[in-house]
C-alpha cells in the first residue's frame, strides 16, 4: 500500500470549518477528498492513525487547560477572586517595564480596612470574609478592564491604574474610596459598615518598584485614622 504523504502537508482553512472538529476530522475529510484506493487493512490503518491523532490532540488540549488553570490559581486570591500578592507584583512589574519602554504613566493605589480585626473578633471570620469579598467586588466593579485589582494581605488591597495621569487617577481613586466607604455588607446580625483608608502614588518611566510601593504605603498610613496610627 502506497500513500502520498505530501497530500497531507497542509490542511486548508476550509478543511477546518465547522462542523469539523480538530485536525483528526480534517484529515478524515482530506482522505475523502483525495479518494485513496485502500484495501481493508489500509483503511483500518488510516482509521487507527486518525483515532490516535484525535486522542493525542484531546490530551494536549486538556493538559494546556490544566496548566492555564494552575497558572491562574497561583496568582489569584482564592477568597475574593482578584489577584493575590504574587499576581499583582507580576502586573506591576509589567506596567513599570511598559513605562520605561513607552513612557507610559499610571498610579498605584493601596487600601487598608479600618477596624477589620474588630469585625472578626465580634462577628466571626465568616463575617470578615464577607466584607473582604464585598470590597474586592466593589473595587473590581468600578475599575477599567485594563486596571488590576488585588488583595495583597489580610485586609489590604491594591489597584493598579495603568495608562493613567495622576490627576485623572486621583479623581477615580477618590470615587473608589467613597464607594468602598459607603458599603454596608449584609449580615445576619445586621449590615456591617465598611471603613477603609487609601493612599496613592504615581509612576512613570523612572519609577522603581520598591520605591513606588513604599511611597504608596506611606501615603496610605498617612490617611489612616489617628487611633490606628498609634497602634502600628
């Protein structure tokens, strides 16, 4: 049995149009188009090869999906669904690299919840978890798709506003702060009011990652309530 393998070199776009699924099915169509004159053994061989190719393709797709899932898991906060500290640092590094290459500017916003320990102590950790999820949702709901929201600590959040000017970001940050501080999280013993402080720092092509975080952190704690500053 002789098969001209050159006829299988490239599968055309037409070969992979719906309802064609995957290269295995496209190869079946190609076999039909070419009209190979095969005996029974040849047809079985072709069918076995196509089935093996389809199975391999499915396994590769499953492995890729699993890798993507694990990668997402490694940079996502399990409780809130926003980025975790590791994921946020990666996005911040990318943003600063773009700033250096293209002159892009942006703003780092850090937030910290007031009296969060009191919520956990008086109402329990499930109540505290509800507050954290509500804050993360509010931040994500009120930021652009190009921005990045993260929970970087127990009750600490961060927002990276990319490709934004300082004055524009200050207005957006003030709006975000008001929205978070206006939250009342439903709970069985009554709604839980949310209180938070925020600090921001702009970045540009000359910004250093550690210096940027340090400056935003100082701005944050300068905005904290005096009674909490004493306890730090």
